C-alpha cells in the first residue's frame, strides 16, 4: 500500500502501490504544467467506507511513498484513462485498471503525453 503525503496534512492517503505509480505519472505531468485540479478515490478496504477528493495545486508540497522498492510496470492504457479524467471538469477519478484479457502484450512505449 503506497502513501501520498500532501501539504501539511498529518493524514496520509493510502493507495495501492500499482495505482499510485500510475496516478503519480498523471499528477506529475499536470503539476509540472502549473495546472490545479482535483483527485478523487474510494477509500481502500480497512478504512471507513466512503470516498475522498483533494484539490492539488503546484505550490503545495506532495510526496509519494511506495511500499514496494521496485517500480511498477506501467500500463499505457491506464495512464491514458487517468489522464483523460484529469482533463475533465470532475478532475482525476482513480478508476480501476482495465486488464486486457485477450492475451496480447502492451509493447507500446510507456511514455504517455497528457493532452491539454
């Protein structure tokens, strides 16, 4: 389980390592461009039921902490799904990864450009 520390909040945000790796790519791209936006997610198992939303701004410090010392292999399709939601009026919706079950590997480069 990965963790986001945002601003001066003493409350860590727990997100699965794999999901956090994908979210980090999209968040970093948006913040690097100086864009503010929201991120919403459902609370993970073991926490009170519900969902949360935070407002992200480039001037507020953020730290991503991963439990797994090895970086996750990134899914281009999942990053594109998150990036598409990032550019909507509702902000990033942390959606589940859609697994391709037809047996074909995703051999595309793992660099994804987030459109404006």
